[in-house]
């Protein structure tokens, strides 16, 4: 068996893959809101419309999203790096620090984002120290704003002319 890469090499390699920055939100069975910054997000299928998020099993968000209600993805805009930091921190109630409204199902939706993607729970699978949660996309909305991207451990964005802003040096 070939041994896996060490964690430092793994992180460096994945840093070369530019990702969008999202905040995933959900509710627990008591209706309490939870959120976390998520970059391990991917489209899975068009029929049915599925996507996935990967959540560390030690995260508070993990147990809440594991209730099976579903989740919302808030795709952050270029001027929302602060939201990424708030929801990546261990703040007791990050929702007290941000502007949001509720989707018809109650999931918190952050204001000023590029898009909201609302998902019903579909399946989950353990994978290493994370759980992969699959959601069926049941709705959402898009806004004409530039996205926040993460590349080589830094934030950047793409302007409307396709050029990057704040791109890290190679």
C-alpha cells in the first residue's frame, strides 16, 4: 500500500485549487441556527440536483446538520471576507454579528451574498475525520455580485471583466 501524503503537503496541494467561499447554515431540531464557513462544497448531480458539503465531525455545525433537516449555502461576495472569519471562529452566536433573514423553511440566509442555495437533506457518509452531507437543491436565488474566492491561503475575487483582484503571487 502506498502511504498517504503528509498533512502539510496535502494542504499545500489543495491550496492550488481556487474555491468559492460559502457559509453553510442549518437548524437543529429545536430551531436554533448554526453556521460554518465551508469551502469543501461540490456539485454532485444534475438529475437529481445534488451537492455536497464536508463537515468536520468535531464542529458544532456537524450535529445540527446531522438532524436531517437540510441546509442552505450562502455563496459569499467579494466584500464579505469578514463573514468567512466570523463563521470560521468559535463565536457563541455568529448570527448576532451579521445581517440575515430566514428562508421559508427557516434556514438563515445571509444578506448581500452572490447566491443562496437551499437544500433538503439527502444522505450522509463518514469520510476520514469528516462527514459528507449530500443535499437535494430545492431552491435558491442569485444576485449580480462578484464572488469571494480562496486561493493559496488568501482571499481574492474576479472582476466583471474577468481579471482577478488581490491574487496571490505564484
